[in-house]
């Protein structure tokens, strides 16, 4: 195999997970190829970040406070009951709301500047691995390597090859969303000043309301319940926006910046996240309903875990060991399961009413919820999280 088609690691997908994993591996000194089916900049939904991703951004040598709107926390609102609760982030890390096309391109180009070899508009169509090597086939040619990383997002190619994607049906079913250019007035000025995400409860599910730089707003409705009116797409979004006093006031005199888009096929877990000479990270490892904005955080965190563990394997020549990621798998399960259980409670119990709106009365619980909403999922002393994991937490 000629040298320019042999790499230590071949990464499929240049979203946040793939670019992060590739960059960290190049920092360790490996020859890494990243293959992206599309071309940056490309649109992507998922704009609200979590503070605990900041240390990973620091490892990548990216200051995400530059060029993005600072996110102060998360506010949950039930307009019918006139109740709301704000969870401010207060730890040592800060976070932002991002325009994903710009953010993802920045992560990708940052990797290239550190030595990642990148091919765009070259999708992976097959991957075969054995004890000796991996063989990766794309739309253009074949490559050999020591290891393969699946970071293809919800395309989750390894999960599909291995038929190991398990849908989680109890959470949100699909999202319908649009971007707006807001009018400059006192109400919108306050929104951009605070920068927090607003989660507004709706009859069908919930709205995200994410302020971005340049007076732009991302609004999406995540639908969980049947829609008796049988509305679809734009009509569905408009109908429920008009029922929300908060969204109506924010959108007064606004202009739409995009067409209404829909994303379906929601939450799932990939039950086979690694195997002989391959591992999955980001959405390719599992995807959760976005109510607590955990997607990009998990993408960065799983990419970091895979890169660090793979370095241990490659540097000792044990990367073909099928158990290479066993330890990280437990860590992943703790984080994913904690977030999943919190999301499940969001939909199926009165967690928002009984806990979030009552949080002022229980400062310790409030702080523990804030820690989870920040992505601080691996401390030993969060009793709220322990209650979730042990099934004791009811609401
Ligand atoms: C409606 C909705 C709202 C969301 N809101 C939020 C939010 O507010 N905050 C948040 O953190 N997350 C949110 N998310 C989740 C977030 O978007 C994802 O978790 C995140 O993008 C995962 O990053 P990734 O790198 O794993 O995958 P992606 O960002 O999807 O990147 C995967 C890349 O792989 C490429 N690819 C696919 N197939 C192939 C192939 N065969 N070969 C080569 N390349 C391939 C794709 O083109 C893409 O560039 C939301 C998701 C949805 C659906």
C-alpha cells in the first residue's frame, strides 16, 4: 500500500467528534486521516454548548469565547402556569451558543493546522478490520490503517453495519425548527445580554430558544405527543409559536433566515461502540433527545476518551485488543445513563413542576441539577444523580 494511503488512524466524519478525536491523536504524534462526506462549512443543528466541554476545547487550543455568544445557563418556563426557573452555570468553566457551520469548520481547520490530513466530499462506504489492520473504502478509493474511528454522527455507519442501534422510543420523536433575525428592542436586548437557552414547555413537547450572535435566534419545537390537528412542518411550528406569548413577543418584527427544517429518528444507543480495531464516538455512539443540550458535549467527551485510550493502545502495540475501551465504556454508560434518566423524567414525570420550579427551596438539589446540566456527570458526590441512577429519584 503506498504511504499516502496508509495512516495510523482513519476517522470517518468531520463533525465535532471526528475533528476532536483526529486533532488529539495528531497531538500525540500519529498520522491521521479524516474523511468527510460533505464540505465545510455545512449547516448543522445543535447550537447550545455545556461548560464541561471547555477543558476539551482548551486541549484543542481553541478559545470558544471568541466569536460566540456567552451562555449564562438554562431557563425552563411553563407559560400556562406562569412558572419559570433559571439554572445559572457557576463553575470554573464557561460556555457559549454557537453557529454550528462556523464552529464545526473551526474545529476541522484547527485539526488540519495541527497536522490532520483531511479529505472532504469523500464518504466512507465500507470498513473491514482484523487483527492486523483496517481497510476503509470510500466513494473514491481505499485506505489501510491501524485503527478506524466512526464519528459519522447520526449516520452511525458502524452501528448500521453491525445492526447495533437500539432506538429509545420514550423521548422526543422529531424536531421542527427555524432561524430568525430579531428586531432590536428592549426585550430582545435582554435575551442577547443574558445569552441563556430558554426551554419553553408546550402541549406537544417543548421549544428551544437559543440566542446567537448578530441578533439571531434559533427556535425549535421538539414534538413528543401526537398532534391532533395533523399539522406538519412550517404550519406546525407557526401554530405553536403563536400559542406562546414569550416566542410571540420575541419574534415581533423579526425576519426568517432559513426555511423550516425537520429532524426525525431521535434517541438511540449503539450497543456495540467498539470492536476489533475500531471505536465510535459522538452521535455514532449514541444520541439523546436534545432537551438538556448534551449532544456536542458527549461528542467532544467521547472523542477525547477514545483518543486517549487509543493512544495507550497504539503506543504499546495493543490497539487490536478488543477490550481496549472497556474501562471508558463504563464511564460512558454512567454519563449517558444519567442524562438519559434525567430526560426520561423530564417527559414522563413531573420533574419540571416538582423539582425545577421548586428548586429555590432546595439549594443543594438546585446546585446538583446545575452540575448535571453543565455536563459534570462523573463526580462521586451528586446525590441527585445517584438517586437517578439507583432508581430512587421519583419526583
Ligand atoms: C434537533 C436537534 C437539536 C439539537 N440541539 C443540540 C444542542 O442545543 N446542543 C448540543 O450540544 N447538541 C444538540 N444536538 C445534538 C448535536 O447536534 C449532535 O450531538 C452533534 O452534532 C454530534 O456531533 P458528531 O460529531 O457526533 O456528529 P455530526 O456533527 O453529525 O458530524 C458527523 C459528520 O459525519 C459526516 N458523515 C456522515 N456520514 C459519513 C460517511 N459515511 N463518511 C464520512 N463522513 C460522514 C457528516 O457529514 C458530518 O459532517 C441537537 C440535535 C438535534 C437533532
